[in-house]
């Protein structure tokens, strides 16, 4: 839907002309843009909130050359939909309204999330843990190669842990 279609639908709802409705729609958008540009927050209950989001200065990269460039600090417009707006969109898409509006159910406390993750981490760590012999053997191989490189002698090729495992089977 574009601005002309929006104005036509507003005109149909208020039994006015398209020209009048377009003037009202333009006026609403103009007021919102001017107030947000002035640093104010425009809140329309049930619909949403318009405000500006501050961005700090940062260093970026030119994608063509890869050179570092300084990006200045700035403000960009931001819109956050209101609860009534979110609930209506969710209902139109078949989502239960209670799931959207009940924030207490949707948000879990940090301790609940941490408690859920801990058993998974323990199980994963148990699966990926390697025996102590393999962990100690790897640094020794690197050390012998370094010593051989310093003395000018060739190091004996070390058997990889994969080949030794396959030969034991």
C-alpha cells in the first residue's frame, strides 16, 4: 500500500474526499517527521512509538578498496510497534493473542535460561572430552619438529592420531 492508497482508504472510512484525506495523511506524517527530527518522541497509544536512535562514531571499511574510513555519529529514525498493533498483526496471522500480549510468559528469567543450558553443556563437554594421553602427545610432536628445524636435521614423521586409531581397530 502506498500513500495514495492509504489516503483513499481513509477517505472511505471518514466519508470524505480523497484530496481531504491525502491532506490529513500528509499532515500526520509531517508532524511525526518534524518532531522526531527535533529529538522528541511521538507516541500513539496502541499504534506505536516514533523516536530517534543514536549511533556512535565508528571505523568502517570501504568495500571496494578495503581502506578504513571514519563513520560519523548520527541519529536514525526508529519505530516500535505498540501492543495493540502487534496483537492485531499476530491475530491476522493465526497466532494466539495471549502469546503476544503476555510478556511474563514470553520472557524467562536469566536464572531459568542458565539452568536449562547447564545440563546441555555438561553433556556436550563429556562427548567432546579427549583422553589425557592424546592431549599430552600433541605438544611433544610439535616440540620435536621445532628442535629438528633448529639443528638442521629432518624430524621423523610422526604418526597422526587418526592413523594410529585405525590401525588398532
